[in-house]
């Protein structure tokens, strides 16, 4: 008899892909997915600890699931960055928790569950795996209506930005062998996937640390050659490692979509130095110029942090100035959140929360205006979209993305899912576009 698993995922695309891989491993152990926690035999919370807010969500989620444990013998587990960071402490703090599974122990999930079931023990697996087995998972099966997929090509990070917990909870950089990645993408093409998004904390340094024998632009070229794959994306890129060859890829590879996510974090050289980012405002702007020269239609999105320790008003103005010069297509903005164990958590010149909040609001309203203007500029143009599914807003609409990663809603039926379709943009909104099919 099959059992049911419910997974709740917080954080970045990396976590989404880890959850997907855990599901595949569990399918092999006779579990099927449910979206109803009360039906589940196993509940997994895949967590994020990059900032305080998502970290706290794990405790409120566990609180919600406690009651379910009282009614049936549900196994409850915590995976991801909080699991890696807290380890055994989580089992002590939450008595009804059965499993803590770290970021490099995913491949062990079926056997850990076996131990819990047969021996009735609680289990904590947070050892780092030097062989990189955690990067492998069974191949996905064809799923109706699924047209795009993540492909993790590397994990961990060697950059040690002073604010960031990732190198401590995801370990050092490790790339997957290129053959393995290429084979996985071929398999995805064979089961109907049209778009792949290559994932890593810093994909530009693919092949530089352990594992992986090619550099990233060469890997992209190999993937561009795979029949059936129509679109390639990747995330995230670190500005320090943005090579000329990667910039050229945007003009040379037909399947590589015209979008790059290139976090800048701050526009102040003084703050960038304290963040240990390895570039200046000037060199970031130069990279943007090179990207736009190689590919004039490229969309550029980024991450930014406000209220990093020691950030003065003049530093914040530098950030606004960088934004005004680049005019990002979209921006993910965060208030600095001290993370225990990182270098910046020791800095004493912290910025008041009220100041962080005010800076965040100023920055977000500036970006909202820029994004809206950029979306409105697209009105009247023709764009190619990959139709991904029914729109959440209306069952008469389908939704998809342009090559530059804008969400577009158009009138049409689900039979169109999976097609690459030219559409005319009729209206630009703050977060999406409205389009019309040209050949409907
Ligand atoms: N590897 C990516 C890079 O170098 O840009 C980013 C990965 S990180 C998981 C995603 C984003 O979270 C970062 O770009 C940064 O803006 C934000 N972030 C990381 N640590 C943070 C912290 N302590 N406080 C606030 N935001 C943080
Ligand atoms: Fe964190 Fe910096 Fe690594 Fe990105 S590059 S994951 S921000 S340490």
C-alpha cells in the first residue's frame, strides 16, 4: 500500500529542487505526494535560514503539525538549511519531531525513514558528504502539464560573503560532473520538458571547485545542443565571476534566454568591501554595460540588502544611484538580518530597524515605478512565450513567461500548455503583462 507524503518548502529555488528530488526518492520507497497534511504519513518541512523570518517559519509550521501527530502516527521531519544548522538541537527543542535531515543527506532519506519505522528511533543526519552523493536523485517521470524543470548543477559556496549563512549550511562548492548534467537534461527533453533552469548558489564558478570538469559557458553550449530543449535559464550569478565567455553566451546560444539575475547587494564601495563581495559599484556597472552590449534586450534582475552594519545615508544613496543607472527589470530587496556564525553578525555598528524599514520602502517604491515603466514599454511588442499552465486568476486564461522572464496572462485553453507561442503585449502591469495570442 502506498503511503502519503506532504512537503512544505521555504526559501530559494535550490530548496524547491531539493524537495522535488526528495519526492522522487520517496516515490521509489512507495510514497505518493499529497497536498493535504492531514492525509500524510510523512510530513517534511524543507527550511531556509538565510534570514531570520524564514527561519522562524519552521517553528510555526511545526506547531501547526503537532496536532496531526496526536491523531495518527505521522512521521514529522525537518530538512534544509535550518536542519543543517540546528541538528540535534531541533530534536531536543521539538519533542514530537522524528527526523532532522541536513542539506547533504537527502540521498539517505529512504533509509532514515526505515530506521524510524523499524527501530522507533528519532534520527538526525547532518554529516557533510565528501563524495557528493547528495547531488544525485532518481530521474523524474513524465508529469502531465509540466513543461519546465530545475536542474541542480552545483551546491555550496566558497565566497563567504560576510552576511551570508549559505557556506556554513550548504558546505563548500561542489559541481556535478558535466556528463551527468547533460544526461539529465536529455532525459528531461525526452519526457517533454521544454525549459531548464540550471541551479547553483553561484553557477558562474561551475567546475572550479570539487567536481565538474568543464567551465560554465562550455556546459551551457552542451545543453544548447540538446534536441527538444527550447529554453535555457540559470541562476544565480556572482558579479565577481562573470566571465567574458559567459557574457558572449547570451549572443551566441539561441536557446539561452535573455535574462540574468546578478545580485549587487549594495551600491556603496565601502559596504561592498565589508560584505566581502569582491567588486565595486563601478565594476558592477561595467559588467552591466558589457552584458547589454552583447545582448541589448537582456533583462537584468538582482538582490539588494539595506541596513547592513555601518550603512550610512550616503551609502544608501549610492545604492539608489546604482539602481537609477541600471534600471533593473526587477529587484528582490531585503533588510539585513544578522546570522549567527557569520562575520557580519559580529559587527557592532548595527542599523536601527526603523531606518532599515524606511530605506526598504524608499527603494521598493522606486523599483516598483521602474518595473512598471519597463513593462509598459513592452506594450504593442510581439514576444514569444512558453505557456506553462492555467492562470490562477481565471480559468479562461493561460499563463507563461517571455524569454526575459516576464509573466504573461493570455486568453486561451490548457491545450496550449507546452507551446512556444508569439503573443502581442496589450498591457503592462507592475508584476505581469497582459497578452493576446497572434494565431488563436
Ligand atoms: N548566491 C547568491 C549571490 O551571491 O548573490 C545569493 C544567495 S542568497 C541565498 C539570496 C539572497 O539573500 C542574497 O543575494 C542576499 O541578497 C540575501 N541575503 C543573504 N543573507 C542575508 C542576510 N543575512 N540578510 C539579508 N539578506 C540576506
Ligand atoms: Fe551567500 Fe555570497 Fe555565497 Fe551568494 S556568493 S551564497 S551571498 S556567500
